[in-house]
């Protein structure tokens, strides 16, 4: 009986030691508030870099003598206001070539109706 109690105590102490070791080894997480303008600027920056990665725009940039990698580096170096202004200009420039999912569904439905009618 005495041996069983000693074994239980050793088991409990081992579990506590393992728990303490795990708690000391685990990295701590630090959280901070991210401002809306910072998050929006980051998403705008990623969107501009995504637009610069498009093949047709990359070809035009190369024709002007700038490599796409250099253009992405220049976007990273821009301030938040400059990125927002550039994103607005790029949106206006490619507005005619973009089609949304809703528009695509409507076009497909119209084509389907025409096929059924004819």
C-alpha cells in the first residue's frame, strides 16, 4: 500500500514537472490593436502588387523599361497615401476589362435562355 501511494505521488510530480516545462517552453503570444487605416493600406498594397503581377500589365511595364520586381519593390517603398492614389488610378484604368461573378452569372443565364428559346 505504501508503494502505491509513493508511485502516485511520483506520477503527480512528474505530470506537474512536465506541465511546468511545457509552460516555460511555449512561446507567448502578444496581441495589439491594428488600426483600420493600416489594415486597409496593407490590403491596398497587396492589391496593387497583385495587379502589377498580371501578365498584360507586366508586359507594359517592361516596355517602359521597368522590371516587375523593381515595380513591386517601388510599391513597397511607397507611403500609404501614394498606394491609395495608385490603387484608385489602376482601378479606373482597368474598369472596362473586369467582370464580376454576378455579371457572369447573368450573361450565362441569358445565353441559356436564348438557347432554350431557339
